[in-house]
C-alpha cells in the first residue's frame, strides 16, 4: 500500500483533520510543526485512524468520504467519539 488516508485529532481543541499521504509519520510531524495551513493554529495532533490504499485516487476519495455525514458517522462508530 503506497498511499494512506488518515484522520488526525487535536484533543485540546476537539478538532479533526482528514488527509492523505504516502508517509504517515512525516504527515503527522508536518501538522505538529505548523507546516499545513489548515492545522497551523493548533499543535498536539495525533493520528487516530488510517487506511492504506494502492492508488492516490483511492486515498483521496476516502479522505473526502470522512468529511461527509456518512463518513462522520463511520468514524464516530470506529473511534468511539
């Protein structure tokens, strides 16, 4: 699996961010260093869910799903939030 779709969570601000990457550790580090515009104002991000995919398109599609109402319900059940 070359690509990952992931969900990170900031406990302090109760915020989620959904993305895709080829390197989960690098992505998490970038979020915590303020290198990603959408998460720059917060620190303390932790990857709480990830899925691996063979193609970039599949990872993007899944990341977009997380943002939908159905995706939110799916994550709420999986993550017990």
